[in-house]
């Protein structure tokens, strides 16, 4: 059913997106799908990388590690933006078409009152693309 799964990745917050990464691994195996990890960075040095080229290398290494987990083909796309926070939604929407994804899996937060003013990234992406979008909420083992 799905051939290419796009996963937006923030290399600075891998612990937060781990639940989504687990779902991606399961879906990739189930559908025998390629996984494309998309990272958005700026030209400014960050805690992850000093340059966009270094960020791209780290994203590629991350993708290879994840391929070992799910055993499916992987690809990466690194996108440069002068203002990652302001441009993120539009960048991700454009990337879906550029990589040819038919499914996007991304982490999201539980609904909050502030969502009325500032919608979630996943909500905007889902409403502006033809691809299916699977939003993965973090889970708390204490609440089970």
C-alpha cells in the first residue's frame, strides 16, 4: 500500500521522536517500503552540526543506523533554511512531493489550548498534502 515513507527528523531531539521511529520501522517492514529521513537545518552552527554539510553527513549516518533496525532501504534529504522555525511546515509540505512520499510519519504533541492559535506542524502538513499523514503522540507508561 505504501512505497515511500517520509520521516521528518530533528537530530537534536531523537529521544522525543523515538516512538514515531518505532512506528516507522514497523510500517516499513510491513509494507516493504523505503524510508526517507528529512532533516531541516540552517547555515548557523547548532548543537548538532557546525555546517549544513556536517548535518547532512550526520543525517545520513542516522539513516544507516535506522536501516539496521528495520532492514528496509533508506534515503535522506537535508534542507537548508534561513529560518527553520518559521519555514518548517512549508518545507515539509514541499519535501513530500520532492521525495515522492505517499506516507508521512511524524511525532506530535497532545492537543493543547494553544493549538487554536498556533497549529501543530503535523496538522498543517496533513491539511496541505495528498499523502497520508500518521501523527504519533508520545506515550507515558505511567498512565497505563
